[in-house]
């Protein structure tokens, strides 16, 4: 799924993101609103990952939704 589709369907996809990254709060996911860069930054911050690793993880997740 491309990021335009993810942004457009974010309310439905938030649950899948929450299932994948359980440490992210509902409020944090609400603020992301399906924007890739914000989700990458949040995953990077919450999980202590390098930027490239967080980008790879978010991209892998987006291909599975």
C-alpha cells in the first residue's frame, strides 16, 4: 500500500500499527495521521533504533497492510 492510501485510511490502519508497535500510544498514533516521516521518527525514538532501521521497519510494515 502506498503512503497516500495509508494516510487516507489511517483511522482503520492505526490498529495494525498499534499491533506492530505496541509501545506506541493511541495519542501518538493519532498525531502521526499516517505520515511516513512522523511514524519513522516515532518508531526511532520509542524503540531506540537508528534512522535507517526505523525506515526499513516502517516500509516493511507498509507493504504488509
